[in-house]
């Protein structure tokens, strides 16, 4: 039988031993404080030990053997049989060699004989009942400990799953963005080599940030703002002269922290669904951040894609909502609307 011993188990059993030691030592400590006599303290401990050693033995036989190796190892019969034997031994010790006549002969006044006899039997039944309670107490302590351990493990597993899900959601930077950006830079090389070089530098900064600076749950907002600016500049390479792009990202406190890459999918959707190659287009992105609140607002003209060009549509928004739920819970609001002049607006407010 394999027994798994952990630090938590050592602490659990150690606390039980310490509690019993304190219980057994209390009379000795009290006696020493009262009499300042080591011999008096020893006598008090000896008397207390003689009275309660059997109780301590029953508790620890259950706590260390019958419960962990029987009750919780699919051998509950071992727990029940063991305790029945213990209680049976106590009953045997109390009653088997008990001589009623001899007991009554030691009582000077026979008028009190029946009372003394009743007291003896009551003491015997109370002792046996207390032994059963001690076994139950040991089982209850184990149950509470195991319940708390299971809850702690479930919480840790849930935390790990949440962290893994957040990591996956954070890494959903659309590969189409990288593919299209590289194509745009390739075309730009033939027209303006300097702009192409700047675009390559921006793409390099963007990828470096996405790979190395977003490993934590929260990042300084200043780095996130720079990332969004580079992202927007690269997205503008896909726009023609009919598109107007406004960007205002302001932070009153650069030390504010935010979940990384939180708004990128919304910005990408704004360019994907808001910019037309043949009609006037508009994308307006605003971000304000102070000590208590972050507000992100993205507006764009609404040119929905046809069914053949809707790959990935909606996934970015769902990912963003899921990350907001996991990280900010009930501390954010999400507003989404389309105005009469066909302007699509998304506004997210996060309470810090």
C-alpha cells in the first residue's frame, strides 16, 4: 500500500499531536503556576495522563491508521471492525471482571450501594460512548481536512485552466494580419523604400512586444499604447485615400496596468469591416486612462463583409469578451451599437 506523505499531511498530523499534548499538559501547567512545584506539576500530569491515555490512544489509532488506511482507502470495513473491537475491549474491561458483591462490600453505608452501582454502570457507558465520539471526532477532522484539500486543489486546477485559457486567448493575434502586412510592405518597397523600412521596424517592435512583453497577466499601459499605435500604423498601410483614420490614445498615469493585447481584435475588426476600397471610410480609436478607469472607444463605418469573406468574423470579439470576463469579472461594461448613419461603435469601460 503506497502512502503519499506531503508537507500538508505532516502539518495536519502534527497539529493534532500538538493539540493533544496541550490538553494533557494543561493541568500540569496550572499546577506549576499555582504551587511553583515541579513535583506537583508532574503529579498533575500523571493523574491527567492516567485518566485520558486511553482516549488519546483511541483517537490516534483512528487518526493515523483506521481512517487514512481504511476508511479513505475503500476499506471502510477496517474502520468499523477496528472500532467495534476497541469498544468491545472497553466493555470487556468494564464488565467482565466486575464483581458486584465485592464492589458493594467496599461501601460503608449500604443505603447508598445502589446509587454507587448505578454510578459505576453510568461511568462505563459514558466511557464507551466517549470512545465512539472520539472515533467520530477523528473522522470529522479528517473529513474537514480532505474537503478543504479538495477545494484547494480544484481552485488551483481552475486557476491553471484559467491561466492557460487566457494565454491561448492572448495569443490569438490573427495570422491574416501578419500575412497582409508583409504583402503591403512588399508592395511598399517598390514605391517608397524609406516607408517600407519604417513599416518593417514597426512590425518588428510589434512582434517583439507580443512575444516577450506580454508574459504577465498585467502590463504597464504605456507599452500597450505604443503597441496599439504601431498596430494601427501598420493597419493604415491597407487603407487608400478614401479612408480617414483617427487615433487618440492618452494616459494620465503611465504606471496603470492592463491585460495585454486586450483591444487588438477590436481594432483589427474596425479596419476589416470599416474600410472600403471604393467608398469613403472612417476609423476612430480613442483610449483614455486614469487612476480609476480605462475607457476604450472604437468607431468605424459599417461595411459588413459578404459570406465568402467572413472567415474569423466574430471570433476576435468573443475572445475579447471572454478575457474581460476572466480578468475583470464584473468590473467592466461593454456597449455596442450601430447609428443611423451606419457608424459602428464599441465602447469598453474598465474599473481599476
